[in-house]
């Protein structure tokens, strides 16, 4: 009897691992279809509550209201994309002059150990530094060349968002037809409403927080005299959507640009201080006020989401997997069978408290 139970448990574990690998494989192979679809779904979630409030106040027809909202959002994002392309092209044109400054930068780096009697000139390869700058320029040029594909994906994303918003009542209607028990229908609708509200608050709050961070960094970079201040402010603000890794990558890029385009260490040090202070304000003041701890995800699951999302869907995965995990956690919490698994997503005390209340 014990052997049969062990075999059954082993079969369930193997089946679970197989299904997990199958899902990851489908997500990886189908990313060209799934990434625009999920982006459109999250635009739908972040817009639904706002549009319903606007409609209740203005009585505008739903289809017209959705069209106006999405067209305005599309124009705004397209404008940012065009701005990024224009600024990147301007930066690429400065690469030859940046190469000329690498020699001064190299000499400045060599001066520090030489003050202590340490000679490191043979280890500081000027050609390697120039090659690194050229490689970075090639990545920027690749981004510019892929703008057409990005624009096509953007159109597809907003088309999905429009269809999700236009047919917003399909899911509640499906529960009414599929589930006969009214109490279970109410529980399912409650889960959908909770997902919509939490995801909407998190996504819209994150966008507002990103915009505020971009404005603050732009003002600081402008005062410092950093070239392309608006571009790098938006660059840091957008990358900061990726927890842990995004802020570090943005810091390295902007500091390197400051070192290569400005004389001395002062601008680079100012960049480090500015990004650190603004990030501290964001995490300790803006995030609790604007976003809050809506998803209640622990640091482990957030970090795993960023790494796994980057592996499967690239930059989009690093951003999208966090709210996806938050939605999965909510689904687990509303099912008595899967509720214990929610423990791995949130803080233990919070999950146990919800289980007791339910």
C-alpha cells in the first residue's frame, strides 16, 4: 500500500514537471504570438476601471470611448518611440568623437593607480574600450533598424487591447453559463474583479510612478548639463520597470556615457547620486503612495519572474511576468485545492491570514 502511494506521488510530481516544461516550451516557441497578446491584455486590465468610470460620467458609447482612449495612448507611445529613435541616431553620430575621448578617459583611469606607484598601462587596452563603444553603437543601430517590426507589434498590441475591452463581458457571461452553482459563480466573478482591480491599480500606478521618476531625473540631468538629458531620464525610468536588474543596467550605461562625454569624474558621480536618490524616493515614498503592495509578491518570486521572463520573452518578459505571477497567485488563493501553493508567491504570514479569513 505504501509503495503504491509513493508511486502515485512520484507520477504526480513527474506529471507536474512535464506540464511545467511544456508550458515554458509553448511560451518560448509562441512568444511572437503571446507577447503582443499579453501586452494587450494588460492594457485592457489597466484601462477597464478608468473607462467604466468615464463612461458613467459622460455617457459616451463604449466603442467610441475605447477607440479615443487607445488612439491617444497609441499616439503617445509612438511619439516616445520616435523620440528614442531620433536620439539614438544622434548618439550614434557622436561615436567617432567619443572614440577620440577614450584616450583621455584611459589616461584618467591610469592616473589613479599611478599615484600609488602602480603601473597598469599594459592592462588597459585602448582598442578594447573603443571596440566596446562600437559594439554598443551596433546594438543601438539594431534597435533603430527594428523600429518597423516594433511599430507593427504595437499596432497588434492595441488591436488586442481594443478587442479585449470591446468584449469585456464575455468572461462573466462564460461563468454564468458554465457554472450552475450561483455561489461558485459569485466566487468566480469576485476573483475576476479582484484580478482586474489589483492589476489595474498596479499597472496604472507603475506608469504614473515611472513618469514622475522620468521628470525628476530629467530635471536633475538638465541641471548637471548631461547631454541627451531627456533621453537618458526616460531610459532610466523605463528600465526601472525591471526590478533589481534594470536600475543597475541603466546606472552603468548613463555613468559610462557621462565619463566618455564629460571631463572629469564630477558628472559621473552626480549621475550615481541622482539615480540613487531618485530610486530611494521611488521605493520609499512614491511606490507605497501610488502603487502600494498590490501584488504581495515576495522578493524570491519577483527575482525568479525577472530571470525566467527574460529567458523566455526577453525585455517584455522581465516586465510582464511580475503581474502575471500576481494574477496566478490570486487564482491559487481562490481555489481551496491550490491555495497552499500561494504560500510560495507571497509572504507566509499574509497567505496564512487570507486562508484563515476565507
